C-alpha cells in the first residue's frame, strides 16, 4: 500500500458525501419543500466532484448514481407508506422494494454522470503560462485566445449535458418501471413563466434549461476565477451573459402565454364555456378502506358528502354576495361532480356484448334506488341547481356471453371511471390503460414465476388481482346539464395524469376537459398527493386543457389551462389531508386546437438525443 492510499480513500469518501448531500439538496426544489430556485444550482456539487478529478466513465457513473440516490431517497420517501398498508416491516420493505427501485432509477443519472465525465466533459484547459512573454499586448492576446477556447468548450458541454439529462429523464418516465415524477423541469413551476414552453416541447425537455444553466455557471465561474488569480483581472463571461438574455426572453414570452391561458382572460371570451365542477374527498387511507371491505357504506358516505358540498357552495356564494354588495354574483352550482378512484364500495358488472349493466342487487339499488343518486339529484334541484353528471372510480368486471350454452363467463377486471349522466339512466366507462408497477401488475412476472410467488408470500396478496389494461383513444363525450353544450372528457385514472404521452391520444379539436380520479390513500398523509397534483398541472400546460381531479387523500383540486390551481381542498396551513370538496368554474375553450406537443409528442427528446451524439463526436474523434 502506497503512502498516498489513505489520502485517496479520504478524498473519495468526501466526494461521495458531497454527491449524496448535493442530491438531497436538489430534492428540496420539489414539494413538499418547494424551494424551486435551488434547481439552478442543484447540479453544482456533482459537477464539482466530476470535473475536479480524473476523467473516466466508471468514476462519473458512481458519483452520478450516489447523487441520484440522495435525491430520490429524499424526494420519494413517501413510497415507504405502501409497506404499512401491507403490514410489511419498514426494514423489510426498504430492502425488497424501496431501495432496489431507487437503485434502478439512480442508474440512469449514473449514466448521465458517466457521459458528463467522458464524452461530454469540458476541455478544462490549464491557464496559459505568460511569464516569458515580454509585451502586455501579447499576454492579453494569449489570455483572450484561452477564454475563447474555454467558452467554446463550455457551450458544447452545456448543450450536450442538457440534452443528455433530458434523455435519461425520458427513459425514467417511459421504461417498464416508468416513473415521471419530479423531473428537473418541474422545479421551474413557481411563477408559471418558463414552464409555459411545455406546450411546445413537453415537460421532459424543460430539464434542458436548468441543466445547461448549471454547466455554464460552473464553467464561467471557473474561467473567471482562474484568470483573476493569475492576472488580477477577470474576463467578460459572454456565455453566461448570453444565458441571462435567453432566460429573460423565455421568461417574458412565458408570462405572455400564462396570461393568454389564465382563467381571468379566458372567461372574457365569448367562445369559452364556463363549467362549474366539484371534487369530493373523504380522506380515507388505504388501510381504512381495506378494513371496511367491499361494502355499500362507502357509497353512502360519498352521497352525504356530496349533498353537504352542494349546500356549502350555495352558502359560500350567498356569503360573498353579502360581503360585497357592489359585485354581481351568479349562482353556479356544480354540474359535474367527481369522486375519486375506487370510490364505490361495490363493483359493477358489464355485459361486453350488449354494453349494458348486469342486474346486481348490490349495485343496481345503489345507483338507481330512491335512496341513492336520484335522491341527491332532487335535493340539488331544491337548492336551485341543475342535474349533475357524476364521475366516479369503480372496479368493473366484464362478462362475455357464451351463445351456445347461454351463460356468462368472466372477461376480466378493470380499474375504471364510470360516467353517469344527469338522468342516471345509463353508465359510460373508461378503463385505466397505464397500470401501476407492483400495484396492479408485476413487471417480468410472466418470465419469472418465482417473483410472483415471492411477492405473494411477503405481502399476502396476489399482485394486481387480475387487473387488465384498458384500450382506446377516443375521448368521452359528456353533456353539460342545463345547456345544449357537450365537452370531450380526457379520462386519467390514478397516476395517468403524470403520463403525457398517454393523454395526447385523446386530444381532439374543440372543448375538452381532463378528468382525473386518484387513490393516493396508499401513501397516507404524505406529500405524494402534492407531487402528483403538481405533475398533473403540466398536463394542462402541455395540452392547454383544464383539469378537475378528486383523490381519496391528497389534492382534490381544479387546474386551469396555464397550470394554475383554481381551487384546492386544503387546511389553512396548506395541508390537503381533510374531508371536504373543491369547487371551481373551469374555462373551456370551444375552439381549442392542438398544441405542438399534442401533435408531435416528445419530438424535443429526439432532438436532444441527436444533440448528444453531435456534441460527443468531437471528443470521440479526438480520442482516436
């Protein structure tokens, strides 16, 4: 062992600690901490470690992986709540689920670190030796040449690293274990300016901005410091100044876009529908729901909560009119009511061939009995409201009829959204297409049966319970009671409101609203609901459609086409975990067309992949 071995290990340990703490520092840019401005400097600790040491892919991969583990383990700590639902001890759940999952996701950032420390690494030339150059003009010329080369290297590195980060985040969001939450671009949400460009490039591509900015900031600071230390004079960091100008232009343009799609501006237009909507939340975590079992009691609780919500909306309108007699108030009771995923205590059964409900005393009486929805409809009429359309989550069993033998046999179980019109004479359903890994299906289980058996032994349940993915890309046409207008509904069940490429399939020209039903009760009173709602706001920006969403726990809210929250069910301290309702009037553009993202999808990611190749080629050829 050489004498400098302890020093090397001490240096490696310090670097590893800097990366882990730097990743935890980046996690503070997202809910529940929401210190979004940290995203501009969050990569600096990792860059300092990578570019103040030797070049090498393995070294970059390890430090990038450590950085991501610090980030993801802090940002996604709420996942451990699933262990409580299945009564799995925390150490066991961390070992078999949480840490392995974070390890896989962190490998993608490790890939970025490997590229940033090899093909995408800046040249980092040492300062020129001008001691033997006699004339000051020649010294200035040498330093100018050095600065110019360094800025060229910085520009190549910034473009390459920014594009590579977009690619690895896209892979994280679209792989078998796809998880799109808390991409770096989402930290730009505060202010609603820069995020408006997601309409054109998508949310994933927004990560290019803070990544490239961090690279330019690090390189410009290094360049200026080295020259100042050697000559006592700095230089003009034109690359950094150019970045400021570009960000200012994007910020100004984003403000204009945010104002264009703001509810205040849209409501003044004649071609915009005003759609009063309401989301209802009972605030039940999954443990409470499992203990209750499949029972109609839950349905009765939602009915009572809905009746109370209508009464509260009417009282609130009257109170505002009394407090502000100079303002004109028009009473608009909700015409769409949204209940969360799996809101009904009993499943529904559908004859696939006839596309109609199969008579079941438990569900038929619930839907159409005198003590069910018709009674609530009558009470709403007495308050002066219109008939309302109900959106609710439901477990749907589909049955296929055997024509020869004359009986039904099961076709599959689906996690569905049921849409019940104002007259309650029919039910339209849309089924979840993007199933939750480890919750509704087990990845690779068809090739590894032992994995399914191990999961069943550890959790005491069969993963997914036979849930099938839905199909189709047609929006559901839903009427607005009291008018002759209809609106296309883009259904999003559970975390489908975080999957941009899925919702783009439903986009059509004309009035449309995204309706999301979620069951965040699996994660109890954690920040999961807030992170998901923030993610959902980007779907509204990408498609320029408003959204109404209801959750069992978490964020029951309404979101405008510019991503602003119109109303959130929350306490005075900002906590969203309480029973109640959210109410808002959504602006729905009757002539809304296609956004660039809706037309072309993740085209910007393809461009970023090409940029990674182009910026890597000079280094690759130079090595040869």
